[in-house]
């Protein structure tokens, strides 16, 4: 099923606020029992609309849910309490769902946006030129990860603008990319006239150098992906985001962008994603367990795949480069972002099976393989 509807179970559809007695004691006893636990519809204490634990929740090994899927099963705290998910429509008449409030599209292999196949006579100029901007002193690895991700995800050409001292490392690691050592924003101006997509923020820093380069990017009439320190500078009001961009905040960055606490963002992730998209007129990826993709037109998608081994540095840099590459190949912002988030999460799931120690660069070949499986380059 590719839609998610609102609903609650077990404690009743009208339950609000944290779980109280006697239910709290019952939940504690269930969790302490050591027995396998099956949740019916949704684990007690988990908010079906937001994925927030309402004080305490049953930790299920299996959740069997009915009629329609609930967004709270796929985001926020859900991964800690839902266990394996099983859906049964109970052979209900599809007309029963016609009036249900659909809140999100669940991203699956069967309903992903598709990247078009390439014709036999294709050339690099048809698949975009991505410029990645970032890599202040001490942060050079982030922009290299983004550039490598963009290259391996199919961008026709890749350039990066970084501190001059990082150029030798960039050429050694990614000889296919064109590396510009930029001491100031003035050195970007000619290049900004030649590229088709910008990815700004990985390793950018928040000093004068990063602020200068971000300001130049903000004035360029190009599709853009903003990540990391670009979002922190945006939250400080130092720059304005061009319309039609993609932003990729984690919950802490989202909180700064909205003037909230991280706990408030996590308490209602769907609302936070929609608020960010509306405030900045941007496609938003609210990263985390059950990443959410929000569009200014009100669409929302959820990606529940992933693996705990992905809790490591640099994975956001890989995602930013991947989104940029898909934009460069002609996908619109929402579709490119949905596909990128799914590829990223499933690559992490594949690599996570090897256990702890997952490095961000491990995802890049897995993303390339998944992309070919989902959308073959040549039919």
C-alpha cells in the first residue's frame, strides 16, 4: 500500500497526552515480561500520527496493522517499538478509505519516481553540471564525499569549489571532478555561469569564507541543495534561500530553522517538515529514523528504510551530492529528493548488515548499484 492515513489504536482513537495509569503499569509489565510481543494496529503509547512515544510505549516484536497504514508506524520513535510490520487490509471495501485523510506517501521500490533511461548517443552535456561548494579548513572531507556521491550517481560533470589547500587531495581522490581553489567568492562568478545545479554546505563552516561563498550561491538563479552549515547560516538570518531549493536538515538544524527546540521538532516531525517547506518555499528532507520529504504544495513522503549503523558522520554529505546529481539529470525537486532519500536509506540498510563501522563512503557504490536496479541506464 502506498498511502498512509491517520488513526490510533488500543488506547482508543480519542487518546491524547501521555499514557497514564493503569495503562503505564500494564505497558511496563509487558516490556519486562521477556515474552514475544505482538501489537495490534499500533503499539500502545505510540502516537499514530507523529511517531512520538506518549510517555511510555509497548516494545513490540511484531505489529499487525489493519485497513490503512499509520504515519506514526514509520517515523520518529517508531523504529524503537514497532518491530516487524505486517499489514492486512481485512479485505475491506476500498471505498472505505475514500474519505480518509491521506497524510503521506510511503516510499517503496514499487512507487518510486523513475530516472529516465539514456539513449545510445548520449553525452555528458545532457546530464547536468553539478558544482559543490564547501570544505573550509579542517572540513575538506565533507565536500569530497558530496562530490564523489554526485559523480557516482550519474551527473554529467562535477566541479567543486573549496579551500585552495584541499585541491591536491580532491584531484587525488576524484580525478574526474574539476576542482577550483577559491579563496573568495569572486573566484566563483565565472563558474556559476557554466553549471546547472549547486550543492552548498558540506564542510562550509560558518566563518567569513563560508558566508562569502554562500552569499554568492544564494544569488545564483540555479536549482540548489543546501545542507549542513548552509542551513546554520540560513537559520541565523545571514542569507536568504532562493525559492525552489532542496534543504536537508537533521532535527537539530530543523529546530534552529524554525526557532524551536529539537524535542519540539521530534514531537511532531510531520508538522515540522511541513512548516519548514512552507517557510522556505523549499522541498525539505527532515532526516532521521523515518525521514520525511515535504513539498510546498503539501505533499509528504516517508522513507522508513535504513539501519542503526548509519548513525555515523558524513552520510548527510553523501545524500546532498546524490540529490544534486538527480536534479542535474532532469528530475524535479520533489521526485529527485524522494528517490535520493530512498536510495540512500536502502544503501545504508544493505551496508548496515555488515554491522558497526559503516563509513559514509561505503554507501556510494551501493547507491550506484541500487540506482541501476531501479532505473537501468540503458533499456
